[in-house]
């Protein structure tokens, strides 16, 4: 069940959604700072799965991990999902 949502009037940065599930198999509070890979709860997106796997799940659309937010909600697990966009593989030259 989605228990709160903050959606900016324009764009997606800063979106913040929270779900709780008493029946979730993993009794942990997870906070994800991510992007469209998690999305805002659309069916079959990662947020959809996490909101069902974890007792409490927070999704914040942000490129940074906001330590103050994670601390304020008492997160057990924090994931910074957007960093893969800035990684690259260097192919060896022959």
C-alpha cells in the first residue's frame, strides 16, 4: 500500500514515494535513491517489486544519496541506483 507521495509539479527529480506492506517477506526498511529503473511504482518496475518484498520501501528520485533523509526515516538498507549511468567499461586495445 502506498502511504505517501510527494510528486513535483514539473519533472520527476525530487519525487518521493513510500509503501508499507505488513505481509512483506523481508522485514526491513529500504530507501532507494534512483531514477526510471525504479520509477514511481509502475507495474513491473523495480519499485513495484520492492514495495512488495520489503516491509517499508521509500523511493526518492535523485542522483545523490541523501544521508539526512535515510537517517531521518531509520533506513536498514540504502541503495544508490543511479551511479551505473556514470560508469563505463574500457575495452582493452590490441
